[in-house]
């Protein structure tokens, strides 16, 4: 992951959606200074769960934030329709389990 690219994509989505750093951090369930600090860090190394929380608020996916891969619209639509964090965590756990099984 190239840190500058990650930061640019986060800033791009923030601008498109009208987010400021502190409100985005809070909405994602993170420390109020998290996004500001992430954007100021020369080599960010965020945890996956933090990226997942940010991606949800930025209406995208982790793949796009990290690598610039365009999200599949239908998958994003379905993901965004999952009502609770608990349900999303279960989907993530299941996907990780299936990925582990295929190794």
C-alpha cells in the first residue's frame, strides 16, 4: 500500500461527500483525531478494521481505498444495505472463513 495514494483517495471521497476529518472519524467509531492524524502521517499503516469503518462512511470499499480498485456497484450496494455492524462483522468473518478454506 502506498501511503500517499491511500491518503489521496480518502481526501477525494471526503471532498465528494462533504466530510470533515473529525466528524468522519466519529461517524466511523474512531478517535475524533484519527482521520486528521492518518492524513498527516508520512507512512500510514491503518488497521483493517479502521479502514473498513472509514470505507463504510466514505461509501466505498477497502480495496478502493488501499489499491484504487473500483468497487463493484452491486456488491457495494448490498454491503451498504446490511443494517448493523454486527451483521457486517458476521459477513466479514464468513468471508475470511471461506478464504481460509480455499487455501
